[in-house]
C-alpha cells in the first residue's frame, strides 16, 4: 500500500496491520532517550545493548527500542526489560553486557541496577512497585513508556490518530467543542482558562483565516514537562492540534518552541513531516476535504514570549513584546485573525477527550479543575522528576509519597509552585488540595507546573530576590510598572539580604509589589510580585530577622552570617584550615583554631567540612 493514507478506513486497516505484526510477548529492552538520560549517555547504552545482543546472537529475538522521557529523571538512564517488567536505573554502557547475559539469556536480575526504596533501602524490581510511580496517575505522560517518539507507526499501532478519525468522520465541529467544554479541560499553561470556551469563541469569530498555536515556550526555571511531552509523544500533540483546528475552522497551525529545546524541535519537526507524508496533515486530510497544516516556529528564549500576545508578535517577525488586551486573540490574534493558543499539555489531552468522551477527564479532579496535571518536581526532595497526579492531590502527597520526602532528613520549609512568578507556600499548606483556584486563593498559581521544594537551609528572602532578578532580566521593559517596579523590588531585597534595610523598606516592598501586580501590562508583571507577597505573608519572621536582628536564619545571606570556631569542640585536626580558600583560619595542629574575621569571605567551607561541629554559624 502507499504510505499516504487517503481515508479513515485505510488508516484503521493500517493500524490493524501494525497491531497484528506486533508480538507483545517478544522480549523487549527499552532505553529512555529524553534529554536527561541522553546527557547521561542513554543513547550509548542503547547502542551497547544492541551490540551485546548481536554478539550473543539474540539480535533477531530481542527488540532494543528507545523511548522518550520516563519522568524519573535523576535515576536515568532508565532501562526496562519486558515481559518481566524489570526496571533498571542509572545504567551505563558497560552494564549492557551483563543485562544481556544475565537477564535476557539466563532470566536473572541485575539487582545492583534496581532503584532502592528511600525509606527501607531495599531494591525495587518493577515500575509498579516504585513509590515514585505507583502514587501517580499518568493519563497523558504514561504513553511515553510505550512508544518510540521517532516512529509514527508506533503511535498509530497504539491507537494514535483514532481520535482524529472519529472527529472527522463521526463528529461535527460544534460537537467536539461541546465535549471539550463538558470535560472541564482548562489551559495547562497559565491561568487555567476553560479551553472549550476559548474554542467556541474562536469558532464564532469572524475571519476568513483562523489559526491554531501550540505554546511550547516553556521558560520557567526548573520546569520541563512540555519539553518532555514533545520529546516523548510529539504525535499526541500534533493530533490534538488537528482536532482543534477542525473544531474551530482553522487552516494553519504553529508550534512555537524555544531553540534551547533542540531535541524537542527535531522530534516535533519529524512528527509534522511524517504526519504530512501519511496524509494526516496538509490538503484533504484522510480524504475528508479538511485542509490543515502545521509549521514549526523557534523562539529565541525570551521568557516573555510565553505570554500569548508576545508569542504572536514573535511569530509575526516583530519584537516579542506583549500587547494590550483590548481584544482577545480568539477574536483578533495572529495577523489580526482569530487564533486559539493552548500549551503542549492542553493539546495532548484533546485526543483522549475526543476518543473517550468528556467523562474521561471530568471523572478526575476537583469541582472546578478536572483531569490530571504534570508537575516538574525539583529541589530539596529525594525523588525529582516529572509527576502526573489528579487535580486535588495535596502538596504532602506529591512531596512525601511520590517525592520521598526531604533530602538528608532535613525539615521542609516551603515549596514554590508555578515557576518564577509563582508563590512560595509553607508547612501550613502541605494538605492544600492543588487546583487552579486553591493555588490562586493562597497567592500562588499552577503555571506550567514547576514545583521547587525548599528545606531549612533555604532563605526565603534570598529566594524571592533570586526570582525577582530573573524576572527583571526577562521583563521586556514595555510598561513602566513592570520595568521599574521589579527593579526597585529587587533592589530592596538586595538591601534586606545585605543588612542595609529598615522596617520602612519592608513596607515599601509590599506597596511596590501591589502596584506592580495591579498595573502591569501583561501576566509577567502581574504575577512577578507573587514570590515577594507570599514570602512576606507566610515567612514574616525571616524578614524580621534580616531587618531587626541583622541575621539570616538559614545562613544563606553572606553579609549577615558570621563563622566562629568553638574552642571546646575544636580538636585541631586542621581540616578547616586546609580547605579555607582565603587562609583565614589559624592555629596549631591538635590545638583549637580560630577564624581571622578580617580575612573571612563567609564562603561557609569550614562549616561544611568540620566533622566535630566545632564551626558555628551565627
């Protein structure tokens, strides 16, 4: 048959042929090839496994495949062995021979490659037994485990583009929009506006040409869910966009993805090309008369281009600056035509809703936030990676049941949700059900799903200062409240961290934050004060300590920290003196040492290396 599929029936027949040719009982070794695993030589692991299989003459019996990101990023490269379901972690190319000889030839397990339980230290054999995975609900991200992101045939075999067939052959555009509305799907990239309501407005808008845009400009530090979805299942996003285009009457679409995501750019580009060659994109899709195509547009890395109007300005070839929202993009967007913009995760939900009905999504979540959400769990937590949970899961469940708790048994202090513009929540919020409205009510937001966990060693004032500095750099400067207000807030935070601030400065900081929040042109400025306002509200004692006592309780702000050596505990081992980069520690061997304060740069190395708790931080 021709590679090009010219009817829904032909696609269905091709899917059956692929399924018939697939033997689920055949031994299969999969290797994660997401960005994190590639950085740790994941592709070399796959090559070594293939080579070992050939050397042992089992190359024709064992399939070695690559997948996209599998979520448990700090344990990569990840290798799974089927049908046993074994889950090997931190695999090196040198381990390939042992995996083939022991597991594939003799049926034995390589126990040293199993992940160990954080609490018991016991090795865990399979994915389903690992707390990081068994406490999740991977409706969207789970497909990454099953397919090669470079293979359109893999996607079709697993049911891919069946939702498109249903949409084009059995549903009217308004029926698709109605299903999306009933599902309760809210945009997964920002404020959580109902996706179906946005689509309905675009469908009703006047315009000869309409556009669909996938916002893959994921610029939040520590967030990488959108990147990993594009790297692991690009066809799921493409299919969602085609269905959305049919629903609103769009003829052209764009995937706006940042250049810093080269793997995602390459895979989504290939997915679009393959879909076009198979008759799933372009003119007369599957012989139904529907025309729609997608272009890839690479952003230059400006954080503000994640905002819808700045993104459209960039696609149009202009400066990536936000526009006043007198008219919404669904009425006048890209090139002044009706435009629907949703992010990667939102589009990835669409095929499932179309194929399985609104109840597939609405049966999960809270009253106002349906379905699941993918979070990038990073920071001072034992298990970092991508986490997909139903809306309404609590911070405690994510951080302790999935994340395995705080590293080194330290005390939890706070968590920032929603990226650099998100709020910082404290211990009192651990049992807060996470959804769009609950987070906004406590001064934070969902954003694109960043979640940064902090422990007792983090200074909340310094944390707010860090993100204000980031937002100051990323502000486009178009409006005065954002341009000047963020810079002034950052300067006050610098003064607080340096011990130069007064109580009046703290009050001015709060007032400035409220003005920037209320008067900024776009969401970057409107949400930039969140780290300031939430740390002021939930950690006031840290601000008081910095301003009133001239001390940093966490020992992070160098200007407010003093190191001294307790003579009663110092054994004179000289370890601190040998590691001091400034030769600020003096004393004879086996005698108590002391720190010359005039030479001390407060780097904290002496505090870190002392084995006798003799170095004190005040």
